[in-house]
């Protein structure tokens, strides 16, 4: 991967590629295995998102050490519109990594388009961030 996408000296290439994989996974997933793959894409996107928030906030002189702090500060600094929604993503992410249940997997899969929409808003805000 030679093409790097950099905004404000922060490389967001991995996040954009992961976002595209999640979008595709949501669109094509039919079987349980494909839906499980989409959920794994969510986990990866979630991790990359909060770590990008952390980097952007650090450039603004704000140190965060965990997703909850990053989401709270991202809301204050207009990187996300609704930190409460991102707090809910913490719960969903924790559920996906600590348990597997078909009903739970189905519920999480159904919520993935909401996460994708919020992730897109965050990416747009990150591109517009003044550091």
C-alpha cells in the first residue's frame, strides 16, 4: 500500500481502508460466517477510530488514555456529534470480544450501519480538524 492518506500530519490510510471493508462486509453479508466477518471489521474500525481520536486530541494538547475519555473529549472538541452513541459502541465492542451468541451477533450486525454512519461523520470531522 503505497498511497498514504494524511491529514494534519496524521496518517488515516488504515482507517479509510478498514471503513471500506466494513461497508462492503455489511452490504454482502448473508451467511453467519459473513456476518461474523462484518462484526470483526467493526471491531477493527472501532479500535482504529478511537486511536485516531486519541492522536488528534494529543495534537491539540489533550491526553486521553482510554476510549471513554477519547470519546468524551472528541465530543467536546467537535470530532463526534454524540459521545453517548460512542459510549454505546464501547459496550457493543466489549460484547463482541468477550462472548459469542448467535442472537447477540445478529443484534450487533443489525447495528453496524449506525456505527458506519457515525464513523463517516467522525472521519469528516477529522479531515476538517484544525490542529
